[in-house]
C-alpha cells in the first residue's frame, strides 16, 4: 500500500509563500508522474502542477510563474514551492502519484491565504 503524506500547509497573508512537501512510502522512481491538485470549497479538484520521471513539469495557467514543483529522489519527496500567494489559492492541496496502474492520493493539507 502506497502512502503519500503531505505537510507544509497553513495560513499565510496574500503575497506570502509556502512550501508543501509530499513524502512517499516507496521510491518515487516507481511513479511515472507525481503532482499536486487542489480543491476549494464548492469547486472540483484541479491539477496545480505535475512532474514526471524525467523531471518534465506541467502547470495550471493560474499558477505559472508563481509555483514550482520539484522532486528529491533521495528523499522520495516532491515539493511545491508557492510564491506570491493569492486568496484564490485557498484550498486543500492533495499530492497524487501514478505508477502506470493506479492513482494514489494523500490526505490533503489546507492552505489558506488571507487578503
């Protein structure tokens, strides 16, 4: 059973920064793609950023130039650096991993951006 454990969420003022971490219970080389999704109240879950096994990245238009996804293979951890945060970034952020067969999800971490 794969476990993804997120951390780093919290309350921050608009314009501030946070770094989310997602620690996997097995080597992240076993995953084709890892990513971060978010879900705001009353809205559908949406992709924020993803990184594949070759370290190619993909971002939602709303976060480009503000967020950066990265991976530390030695620590089996994926990060999401979030800068210039806006109130509309408020959501629960979920880590996701895909290993060619299954999708795995973390429990989520709350990010709240105050205006």
